[in-house]
C-alpha cells in the first residue's frame, strides 16, 4: 500500500461528506483501518514478533550469556533435553495435580456460594463482597499471607492445638496432626510401578508420578483467591434466568435442590465453559502465587513451568532451554484459549 | 444443636432448618475467606517484641504502630514507583482501548474480526514467551529498568482487553447517534471526541478500575524488566521483604497490608464497577 493510495480516499471522504450524508464505503474502511494501525503494529511486534523470536531461540545454541543464534542440530534438541529433565517432568506433574485441586475447589466453593447467596439473606451483598475480596488482591500479597498460615510451626498447625484437635487425637492414642504442608516432600499414590509394567522406560525415571503433598496448600491458596470470581460469574449468570423458569419447575413438583440440579445449573453451562477455560489457563500460567508462597519446594514438589522458565531465563541463563519451556507453555495455553476465542466469536456473529 | 431445637412439628420449621444449615456454611466460609486478612492485619499491628509464631492467632496486646512504621519506611519508594507506573499506564491503555473499541464496533472494515481475534489472543499468552525479546528490545531503546519501560509493557499488553471491553460497551450505543453526527459533517475522530467520549464515562470507570487492579498487582513484568530494587514496583519489593531474613515477620505482614491497600480501597469503595469489569473482561492474567 503506497501512501498516495491511502491518502486519496481520505480526502475524498471529507469532500463527499458535505454533499452526501453517506460516505463511500472504501474511504471509511481505510480511515478506520489506519486509525487502528498503531495498535496492530504494536501487537504484531510485541506479541507475534517476539513469540517468533522466542521460538527461534528455543531451537538455537544460545545457552550462555554469549549470544549464539545458530540453530542447534537436531532441530528439536532443546525440547528433547527439556522433557528429559526430572525437574521439568516434576513441573508437568505438579501442574496437573495443581489444576485438578485448584479447579475442583474453585468450582465447588464458587458455585456453592453462588447458590447459597441466590436468595434473600441478611447481609447477602456484604457476604458476596467479602467472598470476592481476595480476587482484588495481588497474588504476591496472598502468597505472603498463606506462606505463614501453612508454616508448619505456625498458622494452621497452631490452630489445631488451640482448637483442641490435637489434644483429642492424643487422648485417643492417635498421633497429633502436625503436617509439614509445603515443606513435605512426600509424593503419594505414585503410579511409577503401575506405569512401568506398560512402559518399561518409566521404571528408570527419577520422578514420582503421584500427588506431591506440598502442592495442596498452594492449590488451596489459589482456590481461596479465585473461587470468589467463580461465584461472581455464576451470580451474574443466575441473574439472567427469570423467576418464571424456577416457578415452572416448582409447579412441576421439583424440590429446591432439583430446581438447581435440573434447571439452573444446566442453564448456566455457557458460564461453566467460560470459567473452565479461564481457570485452566490461569493454572497453566500460575507464577507469582507459587513463587512467593513456596518457591520451587522440596525436591521441586511445588515447582511449576512458569517458575522453571523464570529461573532458567534470568538466573541460569539457559536461554534456549527456557525458551523451549516458554513455547511449550504458550502451546498449552493456546490449545485451551484458541478454540474458546473462535467459538465465542462465531456465537456473537 | 441449634438445628435440633428448631425441630418442632410446625410447617415453616422445615425452611428454618435449611436456613440454619445455610448460615452455618456461610459463617464457616466467611471465616475461611477472612482468615488471611485477619492474620495480616493482626500480626502487622504487633510489636517486634511480642510477635511469635505460637501466638499468631491472638489479637495484639495494644494497638500502636506495630510493624507498620518500618514497613512503610521500607516500601514507600516502591509504592511511589507503582503509582508512577499504574496511573499513566491505566489512562493511556484505557484511552487507546476506547478509540479501538469505537472503531471496531462502529466502523468495522473487512477483516476486522479476524484481526481482532489475533489482537485478543495477545491478552491470554503466557508472557514468558515474549520476555527475552522484550527485555532485549527495551535495552535497545534504553527503557530497560525504568518506569516508562514498564508503562510501555502494560499499555501494549493491556490493549487487547481494554479494546474488547470498550468494543462491547460501544456495541450497545445506538448507531443513530453516529449517523446523526456524520450528517452534521463530523469526521470519524470528531464523532469519537464529541459524541462517544462523553457517553463513555461509565465504561472508563469500569475499564480504569480493571486496569488499575491488574497493573498494580502485576509481578512478572516488574521483576523481569526492572532489576534495580530501588526502581521496582511494590509487589516485587514486598516479595523481597518477605524473603529477607533480617526483617521481623510482623513487618512483612504490615507490608502486605500496605501493598494491598490501593486495590483493596478501590474494591471497597468502587466494588460495583469492579464486578462489572469482571463480567465484561472476565479474565485475570
């Protein structure tokens, strides 16, 4: 596109508009496009250009402070190195376990509270605002607070003593509850032996495929912060369902519980889909909360891909490896987000 | 116990048992949601001499400054950095989002929808996938390690979401207003200035609060783009404070309260708009 081509319709438009109320379509389109051009250029460089650059680095030999952009042979060698690292394997396992716990907690609490608050209650609005409050806070702030709550010598464990739970357990001859929380390196329900039967290679792995106990407190903190958001979205969705729908169900003999199970919750399916996508993508990207609350944890029990990238990029200066991990994160997020974006776009047309 | 007392053979009783259960669950939930806030505030107010892990659930003996004086002294320069970053970044990204949203909702050109999808994807990407080139780029244009560099990042990566929010808002503004303005001879930008901007004050409040909260709470850009601790935003300073062994943890708790205060106040006083922004943007980065 030459400048003359772009400028001509613009001047035409300003002349025509004085005589005719409707301008020629082309000129209006060009004007609009030109005004958006700075945004498109910025996004083209800062998003797509930089991603392409990162992809290149992920295929390159650049593994020290000295820049080396030559491509490494074979082409995906950095990715192969990445997936062979026990730490990265642990990160993938942690992400799966974290996602399951975090999403289960967010949905149970969020939907549960939305249903409980879906009636006339004393101080209903105040409670709704309290439940959503954590969402307005920074992950760093909540990470700092939860770090002390799950400190094995403080927080919850002290509360067990104060509430007399441990005294009761000791009286019954059971060991008192003093979990190590995020300091506990135990991985329970390890699947390694079972998997090794099918894939003998698994037997050689150093990483335990199971549930690292240390990630559970982190998932609780994340659920605390985001379940209010789930609640707010469901309350917003419920507000669009008319009272007649509920009445009709009640007349058909449905109990209060059945009204929710059979009518309201199925009608909220679009909200549930959006929330699933948004929470899943948050959990794939989770960084600040884990970084401030537990860091990488004992034996990388709370390490996540975002922390891996950060440390490899800015501490270990393993740029090619860090970039490969970052591109893997991007692909994972893309698999979740792109179908959702395309789907919601088709709907709105 | 309470539920049993209410089990009288009368009709409304069944409802009240349900209500008692609802209230028990709600009160437990309230305790859970307020617990971290309680821990932060209560221990922030304790003096260094009587702060201990075993008494962390107790109220402070006396309400004096506690850890707040030291936390404020340590965090104030970083609070200032955060303010200097968040105010321009919020204003610029909201304004550009308003212009883009106006163009995309009222002057859609062929292919605008596809381009918008590419634009919107930029909001969801893990920023780890752009950080290395971003840092190199900022070094080249001499904005690395500076507040203007952070503002640039937040403006550009904020464009997709502010554009989306304004696009949806302006879609609800009747097209007749645009047509009337163009009959009067107003240009595309003229209509934006004279007709659309005055109409979009509510949208600016919603988008502004959304951006203010997101940018204030950011950690990743702050920690990677600004290596010098004195120039870092407050979220990074709080993390450093929390990891430092030379600081008592009542100071850390007070620091967490201070760092949370601006977004908490916005939430408390403008919560209605905050919720609207959530429903309109429905994403947290």
